[in-house]
């Protein structure tokens, strides 16, 4: 198993890399990053990791990531808006990378989203409404990027016959030892707090898992 991981220098991305090698000890990963110095030494020293430096819309660098050590079986993205907010940088990144995936025969894409992106199976939840409204008031420009790139992923992946999963997350913590619940907002199962460690486990399980293919589950810790 070989994966391309985006956002690998952030707190969630680092955990996804660690969990990938725990689940796939014989696997390999290409980490596409803007600043390789941000990769922890415990990861950069792993022989099965290839680091590719480039910007989010650098089509040549992104294409090179798919030629960096064998067939990429899945793209796993932990990209999320970071300050300074403005424009739709992640949307433009996905607009660039999905056609490159298709050209290189990569048929699995798992990407981070948030509860702000609605799903037809969601129901009203006062806690979710309060959380989303608060985030809008604080960082509305970042939310606009999320609400633009989430449907773009679905549309572009469907067009290129790529199996996608949008992992919608609420408030993230660094707590360990928590079980992940996956479902839909307002279903009585999912809440508004999620451990990044548990989220990383979900991302990695979804690489070959079939339950959430072409779906946008909401996650929380139980």
C-alpha cells in the first residue's frame, strides 16, 4: 500500500502518518508539503517515506508526487484552513490535484471536512448549530473555503470515477484512548468533540474500507 498524504505537517496529518505505518508496516507514503522542516524527525527518518516539496496548486510538483516511488493507491488529505484566511486556497488545490489523480490511476480520495458542510442525511441539532454559528462568526472566510471545496471534491471525483470520502469533523482535541462514532448530524450518536488520534484511525481504516465510500460521515468521540 502506498499513499500520498497532504497536510502531513499539521497535528492531524502527523497522526495520520503515524497511524498509517502502524496499520501498514510494509506500506510507503509520499508526503507533499510546503515546508519539509516541519516534518518531525521521527517521521522524516523513516525510509519508506518520500518527501515532496511544493505549493498546493503546483501542478508539476503534484504530478511528480505520483512518480516518486510506485503507484499511489490513495490520497489522504488532512488539509484545513489556516491563518491568514482569505480566498479559497484548498478548493484550488483540490481543483488541481483530482485530475492529476485520475491521470495517474489513483481511485481513492479521503479528505478532511467539517460539520459546516451539510449532508442530506443530517437532522437538526442545537449543539451543532451553535458550534457552526460560532465558527462562522470567528472565521467565516475559512468556512467559505470548506463549503466550496467539499462539494467540489464530490463532483470532481464522481466525474473522474474516484471513490471519495469526506470526513466531517467537529471540535478537535488531542485526547487518546477514545472510541470514534461515525454517523450523521442529529442522529443521536455523534457529538461535537473528536479526538485527533481517533480521527487518524478512521482516516486510515477508510483507505480500504467500503462502508463510507462516496459518503460524508460526521465523526465524534464517544
